[in-house]
C-alpha cells in the first residue's frame, strides 16, 4: 500500500505525492495515472510508452523507497508561466522530497526532467545519486530548445490552421501537420525556463564530484525542426557521444544507446536495466 502526501510548490499549487517500497529514497517525477485507450494508442504510434510510470515504480520499489509525483502533468495543469526558473524548479523538487520526509535522496529524470535534476544537483547537498536520461549534462541544447519553445508559444497564440489535424490523425513525426494542443501559459513556462538557462554554461557547472551520476541517451536522439518550429536541430545523442570521454573523466557513467531516438530510449524496457544496474553499482539500493 503506497503512502500518500502533498507538496506545496513555489507558486502555491499543491501536487500529490505517493511513496512506494522501502530502501534509499529515489525521487522519480512520473505519471502513474493510466492513459485512456485513445491517448495510449497515439503514444504508441508516435513511439512512446504509455505504461512507463507504473512499470518504473513496480521495478524500482523492489530496491528503493520511490517518491513519485507527476511534475510535468502538474505543470501542464498548473502552468508557472513566468516563474518556472531553475531556482524554482529545484525548490519544487526539494519540496516533493520534503513531503516524503526524505532528507537524502537519489533522482531520475528524462528529457527536460533530466535537465531539472542537473539544476537540482547544483543547488542542494541532499542529493545522493543523479541519473539523467535524454539530455546531455555537457553540450546541452539550451539555445535550440529556446527557439523551439518560443515557436511553440507563438503557435499556441494563433488561431488553428485549417490544414492542421489532431495529433492522433497525423503521421508520426509530422509535427508540421499536427495541431497545437497546448495553451499560451503552458508553453510560456518553458520559454521562461530556457530563457533563464541561456547564461548557464554546463562546461563549468560545479556538480559535486563525489555525487554518483549517470547520463544516457539514444545515439539517434536528434530532432530537425522546420522553420515554423524554430528551424533548429535539437541534438541530444551527438553531444553525449562527443563528450563521453570528458564526462567519464569527470566522474560520470555514460551510455550512448545505438539505434534509439528520444522516445525509444525513454521506454521502461530500456531505462530499467540501465537504471537498476547503475543504482546497484553505486550502492543506492537496500541491502
């Protein structure tokens, strides 16, 4: 039976928290609520894993006290349009840990939630393990992501284009044809985040050297956006591979996964063997 709690975030909104299993605390910002059948099928069609959250928690709770909060889902329901800065993001994650009474904890996040973990590691001494998937800790695409999020914000403010189709009817990967399904406030919060990160230099970021840390991504994790989405490349796998030697020398464990893109490397069948093996390696599991 899962424990339940609530955390008050920086904007005063309240996020539900559940705690599963026993062992060293591990904060995982994941969705446990099932998707409806249409949404689940659309996710599968586009390469996603609608069963990701429950599968992660079932496996990780065998060896860890897993603290779960759907931070991304919460922010889509309660956008922090002008306040989603790195400082507030880290404060929110610490608030979730506080709600679970976790003085020390590990963290796993994927994509922008991996970026969140990196920012958290620079702002607290309570972190005992950091696992980042789908975002490189060195050479991160901060400028290109700002261009994409600005384009998404501009499109969310426009009247729907008659040529757009619902995402479940669009061909997988055809973002130009898919209708924008986010609001101005939802997209603005990510503009706020990436604007705040434009002066962040990850090459000199002072991640604690004694902090066990893992980074992984698909070798084919790259998205080429058309002009209407900013006209940029978002590179994830390439910088991780290019900087792998330097990262290992700095104390990171690094895995670049052949043949996988952003969504493919996010699947529980990929993540769990990597993450559980690494947690055992660094000793952040129950005896």
